C-alpha cells in the first residue's frame, strides 16, 4: 500500500513519489477531458469519477489543489506533502493544456 495512516490519532499520511505521479497523471487526464469535451458536464463528471477511481488507492484521488488544501486543513495531509500534491496537480493541468493546444495545431 502506497499510503497509510500512521495510527488512529495521527491522521498524517505517508506519501511516496508514486502519490505525486498519480496526482500529476490524474490532473492531466481530468483537465484534458475538460478541454476536449468542450465543457460537456456528463463527460467532465465521468472523467473525474474515472480518474478518482484510478488513483484513489495510490494518492487519495485529490486531483484538485482545493481538495488537497481541505485535506491539509482537516489534518489528513501535512504541509510538505501538500506542496508536492499542489505542484503535481498544477503541472498536470499545465501539461494537459499544452497537449490540448498542440493537438489543435496538427
């Protein structure tokens, strides 16, 4: 298991590089689905559900920096892991935007 609760009182997760990579890939595919769908809510909701289903076991399936911030404020994520999650999610989103723009040029 990639992440685990240390004990029942300390809800801080142990996070590995796999968690950050999962968040990057999840954010990439989710943002790419948003751009590619043209804003279709059914596609966006389905993409989010699929991404969370795929990465929840690896990283918790945050996908969104706001969710990671909420987990931090709740005490489920420490500040060093919060920074890694947010950076991975933002890079995933930026990469998706770039990939979408490049696909439109071809």
